C-alpha cells in the first residue's frame, strides 16, 4: 500500500531568529489549519513535523488532537530547551499523548558533511538520549535538510532505526525503510495540497524527482 507523507515545520509567527530558508517552510496558523482540513479523513496520508519548534506544542499538537489526527514529531535533541524550541518536558508530553517521537539528530546539521564520529553522535547518540528522555523506544529518524547519501543510510541502519524519512517527494510504500516525504511550504494552500496529494506517480515532475532520488541513494 502506498502512503503520502507530508512534512510541516514551524507554524505561526516566525520571530527574528528564523532564517530566510526556514521562513520558506513556515506556515501561518490559519493556513496550517486549512491544510489540515484537506488531509483530515484522507486514507494513506501520514503527517510528520520536523525541527522541534515551540509551535509543535503550542499550535500543531492541539490542532491535531482537536481533529483526532496522529503525527510523528522529529526533534533535534540537542536544541530542545533553547529559545524557539520545545522543552524536554514538552516532548515527553507529546509522547504521552500518543504521538510518535523520532530523532532529527542533535544539532540540526547536514549529515552528509559530517565525519564518522560526528555522524554517529547525530544518529546514534541522539536516539539514546531521546529514549531516556521520553522513556520509550525511538524507532524513526528524519534527515535534516532532507540530505543523505549511502554512508548516512548505513549509519542510520547501524543505529537501529526501523524507518527513515527523507524529503524526496512523491509517495512511499507503507512498509519501506526509507520514506519519501512532501514538504508543505509557505506558498501552499488547500488547493495546491489537494493537487499534490492526488498527483499520480507518473506526473512528469515526480518522474524527474524519482530519477534524482535514485541517484541520491547510490552516491
Ligand atoms: Zn529540519
């Protein structure tokens, strides 16, 4: 069975410490809720939320709960508690509320650019720290910036993750270890998201995306 994974980042006011790149994936609260309405009740759509922003706890989780929707939250473990991010206690509360908690590494770095020791810390240590923090096992990870290569995937396998999320767009097999995701950007609205979710696998841009993904997984 195929699923469409969608990714949200920060919601609401961006504040001054949000960089230009991040603003591109930041949604207004009303925009986020309108997109949720498109997703609600749709079979085969999974919600993921990256970066551990404070808005995960303040806006995203309550909106999901109101609509009886689940999600996986991927947090950069080393940034929790810093200004603009969730606290450790927030993450524990999300886990207790039944949301899936996954690792987004320690400090939100590009894993491809790290040496082996730093990469191990990002994927292996972050998982252990997160497990101790929430008192349950952590089985999923998402790659910061959607950046990965064969070596990164090998480290993620060795660290024991059961599922790894990228930002490669398109659909994914529900059981696959590597899961492509579709980022919802600041320019999206209910119409564009509806269109994205109903796109067949043979649309020209998704075919091009698959070719690029295949190259990425081999490099
Ligand atoms: Zn991220």
